[in-house]
């Protein structure tokens, strides 16, 4: 089967979807695309044209088109596998999948899904669903394998403490020193070539992907994912780092999503609960206004390549775009446009040429090439977001 993961409702997932297809969001241990790759080969994506050179669409005469916001499980896979050419699977008027030569969806025979599954309805679902998805992905990884005190941890059993009934799975090359691993509420996954430094306190469900580092004395609460090549310290609760980002020092981050190539300065803190305990509102790109999340706990959403200086304070439900640079005392506004430069006293424009020079240096430090496709995407996002900076 040729599988194509198609994007819809992309505006609901900005700024994270400015720089990637929705299927490249990390929820749990894996990205959504990686989850589908556990079931199918030959997977590509249908997304915005300006992203298509980096994320290439591959069509054939017979394609199964699957909504990128749909998270796979055995139940929905069975229904998708039973689709015939010309059939469309939906639930509550939302298209889940269809089998067709083209992206054109009209005149297809509609079938109602009876499956139970998880689905991204809003950007906050990334951290809302994260604990459950860590558990689901953990079962995929650990199936038929030894799960407790495996690999490098065997060399450190005398210096670490594990308690709780859920298992731990540790990939080769991981190093864990004098730390506490609490699996009373969920499993813990430690990826390849990671390091957990002395005095770290970890509460599952928790996932730490390859080549990441937990700094000394880190306090990590449940339903947190640290993507690949991250450095994380301080206190973190129910948050997702997509990858290649750093929060290397003390400070609190809760109920948040951090994109790639971000850096949070020392003692950066975010609020995730309002003083009056009312639902948190967050900026909605679809309505160009703040909308009710329906959540009592909601922290920081930060797009790729954004950074903040030491002692930065983010209010409840703050949304930061792509390529922003935030610094100074006080609370900045709760919606910070892409490529903004400043803080609570006001913002100017983070000029594209200066931003691109910095981005190239950041990628070079991780031995990653800053490709022409990356430059084109970020330049396009800069133009797309001018109106939010009142820039002509």
C-alpha cells in the first residue's frame, strides 16, 4: 500500500505547523509519522507547497490517504486496511482516511468509523495526549524485549533507585548516575546514547529520546517527552520537546510544547495555572483572537528557532511564534509574533538576515547542515507572518 499522510486544519497548529507537516509532531516517544511507519512502509506526506521540497509527496495509482492528525492503533488500522478504492472513512464528519488515486475527496462512498482512537483536535492535545502515547509507544518498543534495568543501567544499579511496577526500557549507550526513577504511574523510556546526570528525579510515564541529556538535579514529572539531542534541567511537568532544543538550567516548564532549535535561558519560568483557576485562553490563528482551551493547566507553546534570555517569565497560555528572541524583565505579551525581538517593554523586528546567520550557527554546533530548503521555508514563514508584526 502507498500511504500518504495529508494535512488539514493546519492553522489550528500554528506556529508548530509553520515549519513542518503535522505528521512530524512528536506525541509520546515517536512522531505521528513514525507511529504509522510501525504499520506501513512507503509513507509520504501531503502538506503546504512551500514545505513540499523538504517533505516530498509520492503518489501512485492506488493510494490510501490518512489524516495526519489521526494517531494509529490496531482498531483504526483494521478499518483502513478494509477500505476499497473509492471509499472514505469518517467519524463525526471528520475525514480519517480514504482510498483514491487523487487528493480529490468528493464523490467517494462514505463509511462511518466504529473504532476508538486518539486524534489531534487542537495544539494543546500534544501535551494532553502525551502520557497515554508514551505508554502506547513503550509497548511497541519493548514488545518481546527485556525491559527492567537493561543495558548501561546494569553498570549503575547500586547508584540508582527504581520503584513502581511499570517497566523501564533503556537503549544501548545510555548512562544514568545516582538518580531516582519512579514508575508507579507509567513506564520510563531512555533512548540511545543519552545521559541522566546525578541527582535527577524522574516520574513516569516519561520518554527521553536519543542523544539527549538531563542535567544534574533535574526534576521531571509525568507525561513528559524530551526529543532527540535536547539538554534539559530544572523542573518540567507534562511537556513535550520536539527535539534539538535546550532548557539546560533551573526554572519551571509545565503543560508546554517546545519546537526544535529553541533555547530557554537560565531560570526561565512559565505559569501553567491562573490565579483564579479559570480556563486558560491561548492565541488562535484561525480566529486571530484568544480562545478558551477548555483547560485549567496550559503553559507555553514555542515555535522553532525561538529563544529567551535569563530570568524570562511567561504568563499562562503564552504562544511564541517562529524565530522570536525574548529578553528583559517582566511578563511579555501572551502572543508573540514570529521573528519578534524584545520583551515586556515592546518588540521590534528580528531581521531575517540576522536570524538566518544565527540559525546556521546553531545547527552547525550540532553538526547539522542548514540546507537551502530550510532557508526557503524560514524565509517563506517570515513573509507569511509580517502582518502579525505590523510589517508591510
